[in-house]
């Protein structure tokens, strides 16, 4: 595995200024944080650095202000609740670079923690402006990146800073990188991947990359319909990208050459309307009526998929198998996720999942805490599944 400096490589940090890139981009409603998952992901790193006497300065973005200061995207809005999650006071500094930060640091002692203002209030942040990175770096003695979810962006606070200060992966970043290495970097074989979701177009590069990396590729969700249609099957009124038929066939051909077995559903759950608990039936894929929609994978196919996963040592999961937010079209996702969780708990499977919908689906199935690792990153996880180099990760590599 590529080698990173971690917090284990830090010497004495008493009184040193730690610039720590975290992800505090949490959902809010009426000025209240509605999900503090991202806050909790930072706690191990922040508590460790603070406990070792560092002055901890948290860098983060919030929303998409596009370089303009916008009060409704200020990180001052989350500072109180972040402190409550952390269980101790956290101060807010209304800049993330320059003299205002230096002045705040002068009044802070070892172990103190501050959230600096939204990095995206600076036009140079998203442009990875070297001058902005330099001014940010002046207020730090070392840099820690603990925001894997922002690692696919080459911004001043995620990539630029890593070249200017001694740089380390935080504990959450370290866990993420180890999990990803175990899933696709250097996995125990055989490897299965579950890729679901509505559209093939959003995951073309993922599918192209995975067929060269895994032994079993399980395709579900709306994108399975596109593959079925490409094989000449009438999918009725189902969500389907008919214009991508030739691309789907190319992916199937590439899988064939790479000895990757592609699993498409052969029985499906269909309905005439997409609504909660409508009349449904289980049909062979060749028997879908013109006015029916495929909305989930059928029970026989799920059983076969479970059997395939039982032969594997590693599983990567991104996206649901059906329209899981609308019952009863959550059944295939829940059943297969529970199989994967049971295999993980028995020690026979390493299971790594990621992406927004995936986390929601695994939480819905009640198994997120029984997978080996669940990444909260969306875009970064997808780009990693595409085989792309993530700038924020590359910048942390040991020289």
C-alpha cells in the first residue's frame, strides 16, 4: 500500500498549531444540525491532537458560496453544536487565513480548539490558489487531512496546504484509506462488487473499472434495466437509458474478457405505478408487461446473489438494488445487505460500502454498523471506485 504519514508519526506537538482539514458540511434545518455523522467522524483526530497539547484549528467548507461571504453559509452556524458533539467549548474565528487567525491563535493555549470560517468564502480555495494556501499555511506548524469526502477536490485547503507544511492523514482518513486498500487495492479474492442506483450514465466509469478488478459484478437498481434492455429484453415502462445499450454491451464484453461474472436479475418485482405499497407481482424478466415497471430485484435472484457473495472474501457496495426508499421495493437491498453483514460478522467477508444512497440504504437495513467499513463520502468514494487518483490523498503520500 502507498505510504502515508499518520498521527503516529508526529513528535511532540505541545503548543504547536495544527491546521486540520475536516468535513463539517452537515445538513441543517432552521439553524439546527439534523445529522451530526460528519461531526462524529472528526472526534478521534481532534481529541487526540488536543489531548497531546496542540492548538487545533479546523478548516472546512460549508455549502457552495463560490468565493463570496454569505452569512447563511458561515461555519459560525455549526460551532455551538460541534462543541456539544465534542463535549467541550470550541471557539469560532471569522477568517480561515491571515492576521485574524494569527490574532486568535495568540489568545489560545495548548489543547484549545477553534473552527475557522468557511474556506470557500475565498475565491482562491476552489482554484487551489498557491497564494491562499501560503497565507493559510503561515498559521500552522503542521497539516492534518481528515476529510476523505473532500479528497477528490484539488483545493487550497485539501491539496495545496499539504505541499507547504509537514502533512499527515488524520484517524478517519487513515481508516478510510486502509479500508479502500483492503477492498480494491490489494483485496482478498474472490471479490464481489454491488453497483446499484438509477442511471448507468452516472456510473459508467465505475463499471468499466470494476470489471477489470472484481470477480463478480452485481448490477441492480434502474441501471440493471439498461443492461437487460441492451440484451433485447422488453423492460416495459421501467426507468431505462435505451441510448446506452451499446455502452452496456461493451461493458459486458469487457467483463467477459476479464473473467468477471456479471449478475443481472432474472426475476424482478414489477408494479404499474411507482408509489408506496401498490399492487405488485414477481415476474421473470422476459415476462414484464408493456405497462409495468421493474422496481426491485426478485427473491430468486437475491438468493442467487447471496450464494455468489458467500463464495467471496471481499465485497464493495455502492448503490441500492431497487427503489429502496419506497416499500416494498426495499426488500432485495435489505435482504442482500443482511446476508453481507452476517458474513462479515462471521469473519468470512471484508465488506466496504460508500456513497450517500448506500449509507441510507444500509442504515435502513439496520446493518451499517455490521459492515467492515462504511464510507460517508459520496463523490470521493465514486471517483476511487473509478480508479481515479484523488488529489487530496496523493498530496499526503510520503515523498
